């Protein structure tokens, strides 16, 4: 087969183009900081990188869920702490009111304070976070507790027993809300009875019934706080573990897709040298001669 100048020229130009494309790819890696800029750069590595990116995205969502759950539980704990202090004050009044020698006016004053404590307890039961009520189950858009003056005085619960779930890891969920009726109900009953018995001057009822009812309500609050604290500890541990996993995944993703600058710079310099040498060689090979015009 006769090799013509045209064939030599085409082959030379093709080789130059290939060298230029390699140089351009290395330049892009250095500019973007990414070894993979399009799927065709390294298809197997792209598949691995996508897997890491999916895991990182899931981890970020879990961390957002944990943050949301933590805020909810912290507000719950703060509210239950206030409710516990309120019941402790009511118990102090009950201890004083259990004294048979207490003057009627003093009992009336205590009854008035307990009535204020009752109203405060209702307000605590209706506490919320960013417009969502903490103790209403899933009916978070309205106050769950309503105080009806009576007589008899009652506190009506209009929430539900729905559980508010947060997914904190693959296959792991946590209920972050506290059942309002079960936690606050004993407190409302104890406060109403204490107030009424003090108003009636019934020291025996205060001594026999109300003190034990207040203790039971306190135990309910303390148990709820303990449960909330345990959940907060679990969320903190899950957050720490996820953050460590996210850092490891980010490192593995960087290994797959990020540019190794030392290697890329070395390759770029080598490829640049090859390209310049190719240009010089091509210039000599493609010099026109009289034979070019006679062929």
C-alpha cells in the first residue's frame, strides 16, 4: 500500500489531537479539583462515588431528624422540669394545709395559690415548639388542655395518643413526644382536689388523700423526665456515630473522585512535554516540499 503525505499528515494530526485531549483532561482535573468530571472519565469509580453520595445524603437527613428530635426533647424536658417544680410547691402547701390548727384564712390563701398553680400547669401542658404543641399527640396545631371552671372543675384533653416518630438511622426510629394526658392528668386531679379541700378547710382530706396524690403525680413527672433524658442521651450517641460515619464516607468519596494534585501535576507536566515534542516533530514532518506539489 502506498503511504502518501496526506495519510502521514492525517495520522500526525490525530496523534496531536489525542495528546491535546489528554492534556485538556488533566488541566480540567487541576482546575475543578475533581478526577471525575463526567461519567465516561471512569465508569466504575462513578458507580462507587454515587453509592457514597447516596449514603452521605441519607446520613445528612438522619442528622437533621436528630437535631429536630433533640430540640423537641429538650423543650419537653424543660417543661416537665417546670411542672415538677410546680408540684413540689403544691406539696409544700399541702404539708402546711394538713395541719388541723391552721386558720381558715390561711387555708383560703393556700387554696388561692393552688388555683394559680393549676392554671400554670394547664399552660405548661399546652407548651409548644415552633407552633407545635408538645403534649398533644399528633394533633399539634391546637392546645390539648382546656380548664373548665365548673363546678366541678375539670381539665379536658383534646389531643390524641399519636406517636411522633423520627428516623435516626437505617431501620432505627424514636418516638419523641410525650403522652400529655397520662403525664399531666394525675397532676391536674391532685391540684384540683387539694385546692377544693383547702377551700373547705378539710385538713384530714389534705393529709389523707392529697399528699399521696401529689406524690404519685410527682413520680409520674419524674418518670417522664427520666424517659426524656434517656432519649436525649440516645440521640446524642446516634449523632456522634453518624458524624463519624459521615466523615469517613466523605473521605472515601474524596479518594474516589477528587484530584490527586501531586500526581495530576506530574502527569500534566509530562503530557505537556510530550505534546510540545509532538508539535516540533510534526512541524518537521509536515514541511512542504516540491514533491508535495507533484504527488
